[in-house]
């Protein structure tokens, strides 16, 4: 029988004690909301600051298209829970509003729009 340097059987050895420092996750999955809607989740360190979390979120491809060209009104960061980005509401341009009024007031344009 081969002992590999041990004299006792493995059945008589003491079971190792778990160490809590090795059991903790250092990375967490953080949901990111834009105007109250969850748009993506990002993987961040547990001890990240608000600025670091926002930097990672703005580098995310899914989130960057929602943030591009918009003004941030408020950032709400609850550590290890969620990041919520509130954007300024953008008013529709006057050209767009006039086009909607024309389309819905003229029956010919309305029919043409439904067929195209």
C-alpha cells in the first residue's frame, strides 16, 4: 500500500476549517437603472466608489447608448445594491411636433403613413 508520506488513513484526518476571508465574493453583479428601468447589469468590486461604478457603467455598450448626448440630472448609488441614473427630460423639437400635427390632421398623410 502506498502512503504518499502519510502514516494515518485519510479517514482519521481532521476536516479543514473554513476561513471566511476566502469564502467572500470580492465581485458583485450590480443592476443599473436609467430613469427607473433596468437597462443592464455590470460586474464591479464590492468596495467600488460611486465614481468608479459610474465609470464602469458608462463604458458598458448597452448603457452608453442610453447616456450618449443626454444630461444627467441625478445619480443614486446604493453600495452593493444598485446604481440609478436619472436623466433630464428632453423636449421634442418643434419640427417633430409640427410634423405630428400635420400627419394627424391631414387624412391623406395618415392613410399614406399607415401603408408605407
